[in-house]
C-alpha cells in the first residue's frame, strides 16, 4: 500500500534528523536502551496503529502473551515494553521516536517556536537555537496527510486516535487464536 511506503520514507527522514541531533548531543542525551521514562500509555493515528498492529502480529506467541497480560494492567507503562525494552521498536510511532530530543513546533499565533525537551536530558532553562531542534511541523504535516489517505481507504475517522492498549487487546491473545 502506498501509504505504508510513504510512511516508511517519512520515518527514514525523521531518523536521519534524529541521528544528526544524537551526534550533536552526544554525552548529553541520557536516552538509551532500558530508559523508559517517556514510555507511557499513549494513542496514535490509525495509520500508525496499523503499523504497530502488523509489528505486534509478527511477534512470537510467547511475546504476544506477555504483552496481552501487561495490557490488562492499566497502571503500567507502555504494554509493548518487555524488560524495559520496546518489543516493537522498529515500528514505534513518530512520537516515540522523538522523545528525549529537543523538539520544536511553530506557534503561528505568537510567531515563535515552542520547544519541548526531556527533563532527563536538558535542564528546564536550557536554551536552543533553531539548529538545535528537531522541527516537527513538517513531519507532523506529512504524517497527517498520510493518515488521512489511509483512514479514507479503511473508512476510519482520520482524527480518531487509537490507544496502544486497544491495539493490543482487540486482537486474539496468540497468532493461532488460542489462549
């Protein structure tokens, strides 16, 4: 499906920008395998939900069972985490890819760039120049367009977000349908 190829290209572009910032902030970023401070229950657009669903379905039955069990605990971090590692890391959504980095969004009303940065990596009073940020507006606009096309094809409202937990719990607990 063309949306999936375009989504893959979008993630490649985002990952290229992320790598540049990771080099720039080498020694500052505390994010690494095992850090789950940002791994909260969240929701995604239908296109990203489909990508996550495919990755989830490709996991082994044992891993699927663990994730199903974890999804029942609503007070837990993201159910895709197993031993503090993301079980669907390669398919993680845009928001998960960008956590930890200083991200910027244009505020057209104030004609400013609003910055969001992980407090584990950056102090609250950290200052960033335009080249120090992952500017998200262009990536989010592409994602919104792709999601709209995808949602139209499947008859889903493009603005209706889908929780990670719903992606997991709306599937049978194993590939063969058994328990």
